[in-house]
C-alpha cells in the first residue's frame, strides 16, 4: 500500500537561545542551523524511514529545489511536488536550554498547492491506501473528501490547531491525532470528548506522559519512554509518521503506537527536524 501526504514543506531555521524570548525582548542566539522541516515533510520522512511507500503532494518556490532533493534522498516519492511562483515556506524556531521551543511559521508555497495537482496525484492512489494531511496547507477538506470517496483511509494531524479546520474534515476521517491541549480546545468547540467524535481511531498525545488511544474497544494508555531530551521539535510528527507507516504495513494499532513511541523518544534526543528522524533499524534496536 502507500501513504499519500498532502503536506507542508518548510525550511526550518533553528536558533539555540538561553530562554524563550519574552514580548519586546531582543535575545542573542548561541547557535543557528538550517533543516528541512514542515509538519508534512517531517511526517513523510518519518513514514519513509519506517519502511512505508510515501508519496508527498505539495509545493515549493523557486528557492525550494534543495528541499525536494532532500525528500527524494530520504526515500520520499516527490513526483507530486510542484514549483509555484511563491517563496518556499519557512519556520523560525527558538529552542531553549530546557528543550522547549517557540515556532513562527510563514506559509509561502504551502498554501498555493494547485487543486489539479492533488487530483492528478490521487488518481494514481489505490483503494486502501492512506491519505494524510495537516493544518499547514490549502485543500485539506477537498483532499479528505476526494480521498474518502476513492476508498482511501483518511488521517488528519490537527496541528497547528484550528477547531473549524478540524470540524471541516471530521466526517471524512478514519484516524485523528492531536495533543492534549488541542483535544481540550476541540472539546470546547464541539462539546465532544475524543471518544465521542465519531472517528474510528483517535490518538491524544500527552508529551512526557505518553499517549491515549480511543479505538473500538475504548481507551488505552501508552506510557512514554524516559529519555533526556535536547530538542522536542518534530517529535510529534515523527510519532505520527511512524504510526501511519505501521498501520499501512498492517500492524495492529497497539504495535504501531509502541513502535512510534520509540521513534519519538529517539527523536527528542537529537537536534533538528526531518534530517535527524530515526530510521526503522535504529528504532527496532533501541533499548531504553
């Protein structure tokens, strides 16, 4: 099978800072690195490194050829990434001494993906493939509707969170993943808890406390793996990509979550985003 990811592609500019800047504060960084990022690209790389066949649907500007080449190098099918007359999206990320982060996003080409590209890509999909998207591109509802109509399984990562965007795709979803804060925000908007959304599988990530899965047999909790984190950026995307890859390869949800938990734990011990996502061999041999 395959995973079709309507996903963002960013240049991530990561600055090490002594603390997260306060309003009006000017703060000198102690280090600067540039990585491939974006929630979509991160999930594509994670799923590819977890041995899934991943086809990324997205857009970059003329300045983004390096990002497409990097995705291809990391095992992602890039035939459905187009170049548009808008700059490639980017993120400014500040990471403090306690591994907390602050992120400023500029959407750029991520919100200029042509609908014809999406339609052409999904015309190649097969019944039973996965379609996944996040709230960093245009065409989310269109993509979810089309994928569901074609018999694909549909997943949504509800970040950056927007209650209206989640509700717009909710009826088409087979799998929803969001964090604890986002789950509470969605409950306030809909009056429904995670278990009552009508989605077959919902995962609520809890950071250092692990994750809760709301599935056909009710709620199941999965503990996090204790590690010494240095950078939490991209850990959630890594977890999501690994869960989807596991499901796409026929794993039961419990097994997919356990594997993804290991991948997420490894990820937070590394500085960076897509470039440092662990591969399947690292995850399988990881001994916490």
